[in-house]
């Protein structure tokens, strides 16, 4: 009896240690879980979520390697990319070329952007593919909104940023689909290609932006 009890205690202890050890990785595991059932909410004129969804099953790899791009309209092969590429490709289908616009704004106002990479001048191959630069550009363009923990504040096509547990900045597009609990899902590339899943509040949000498509690039805030 005592031997059996000790075995049970050993098994429970092993399971507990295993769960605690895996706990930091659970947010990443969620991206591979089924997303249904879900509800669809009205996207209005901002169909950015629908455009981003076209990348699911097409962009199947996460690859942060530096690459030289054509300019303007440059892109890495569609089968791969990073989180920013989801946003770049969706906005390009709406007529906004972030490669060109970020490069032009950084060329005029370089000091307004983060100096996290020790650069002395803009680099049109990579600047628009960095989350901190997009945060500055979106804010300068007048897209910034408050960050809240209220799911109702996040509309289809909104863009949100966060920092994952590794500290790496991350960016996502709010979907026009929600869980049955009403929380919007997001479309993003967190490591296994473009996916749609319920990870809006998995990590603390650091930015909330709503694109305004009737504002021309020359109206960027100074």
C-alpha cells in the first residue's frame, strides 16, 4: 500500500514539474490549436483582415533573415516572412506600400525613429519590416488608438503590437472573426507561417492602430 502511494506521489510530482516547465511555452502552443467555432463580425470598409487571411496556407514559414529587396514594392518570397510581412502584404493590397512610405518618412525624419540597430541612415530593405519602426510610422500617420483590455475596442482590420515572452516585439492584425466569448481573433506569423487564432490578449499589448485609408501618404503627421 505504501509502495503504491509512493508511486502515485512520484507520478503526480513528475506531472506537476512537467507542467511548470512547459508553462512559459503554452502561449506559443495556442497558435497551433483549432480556432473554431467562431463568429464573424462586420468589417465595414476596412477589409484588411480578409486581405491578410489570403496569406494563410501560402506563407508557411517564419524566416527573419535579412534580404535585399527591390524598391518600391519589394517583398521576400510569399512562402516565408515574419510578423511584419503579414501587415506589409495586406496593406499593399489596399494601396499602401510600407516599404516606400516608411523609407521616405525615415529619410526625412530619421531621428524620430528608434535607433535600436545602430544605423546611421535608413535601409529600405529592412526598416519597414521592424515592428518598432512601424509603431512610430503608424503613430505619425495618425492611426494610434488607446491600448485597453476591452475586446470591444478592437475592430476588424486594426493592427496591434505586443512583446512576446522572449521580449521580441510582435505585430498582428485583428480578425473579423471572434471566439464565441466575443474576443476577436488575430492574423499573424508567430513562428509557423501566417495563422489565425485567439491570441489577441496572450501577450501584453504595446500598441493599437486603426488604418485610415482616405489619408494620402503626404498627409503623414510631422
